[in-house]
């Protein structure tokens, strides 16, 4: 069955969201300052600290964020509410610069994951489903690019394919045993794969915060752009998944590649 004209428009918008300019480019444009300057100011050991912070934030936020969304109706103002919340967190964190990351990032990640979950539900996803929970988590990988990626590995479907086995194994494990055993190898692999991509984006955010004179107000602006970035990715991802449920994966992927 061919996609209707309306669904093709939905798919076209989803692709525009999923393949839009990187967070680094958006931050550079917003701050009118090359992001490389910020990256050069970060201590060499900070790469490991960022990865550790992102991994712990993802692990802690997943269950909390999805659990708190159960039973609630989506508000048409929820996207703005989540932006205000993460902006407030950024204002507080910006006062301390990149040094405040270990404290501020878990809060921002929880807020972003709640926003992602809200968008997923709006596209017909069941938040009680392990598959939905893990697809919400996967958005952080879709919105970031690993430094080891080449040009053929950066497209939306390419990243999904790279993560597909880790996601399916984790879905099976969580369906049978739940999320209590955080040290399970299948969950460790998935969280590690997502954290490696999410960490690249977090490094860009931290680099922007390290630019002189950013401060608290700048931290709020950066976090707002950060949230908008992942909300866009989530809207595109779950719109594609809705169309895949209706038409099948292959027809939707084929049309996506043609656009």
C-alpha cells in the first residue's frame, strides 16, 4: 500500500527533522562564536568525565522518566513546559560552567527523556512497553554522532541499523526480567552504545558553556537549544515509527530514501 499524500508530507517533515544541522552548528550560530574555541579549552581528561556523566545520567533517567509519564495526558503546551524546565536547569548549571555538568546533566536528561516520552505517546506509542521505553532512550543516539562514524554511518536508518541488535536484545531482556538488573550485559551494551553518541553532543554543549561570558543566562539558552534538538529528533523518529506500523518498515524506508 502506497503512502497517502498526507503521510508523505509527514515523512518529509520527519526526515527534515532527523537529518537537520548538528547541535554544534546550531550552538555556533546562536552564540556567534566558533565551538572549536570551547572544545580547545576543555581539560584533556574531560572526555572521560563526559562519557561517565552521560552514561550514569541515561541509566538513572530511563526508568524514572517513563514511569512518571504513566497515566498522564499529553498537554499541547508540554513541549514548551519541558523547555522552560530545562532552561531553568541550564541557568543554574551555567553559573558553574562545565564544572557543574555532573550535577546538572542528570536533571536535564530526566527532563529531556520525559519530553521524548511525551512525544512518543502522542504518536501512539505505549509507554508501558519495553520497546517504547528503549526507543525513547535511543533518541539520544539518533541525535548524536560518534567520532568513529564515517559518512555512510550518520544517516537516520544507518544509526538505527547499527543499534538494532542491541535494542532488540535489550527489549527481550527487559520484557522477561524488567529494568532492575542494571548490570545485565545486554543493557550495558545498549547504554554504552547510546552514551558514546550522546556524549559527543554533551561535549559540544559543555564546550559552548566554557566560552567566556556565557554564564547562567547563556547556560539557559544552550540548554534550550539542547532540548529543542532532541525534541525534533524524537518527533521525527516516532512519526517514522507510526508510519512503519501502518505501512511496514520497508515501504517507509524506501520512500524516506527517495525524498
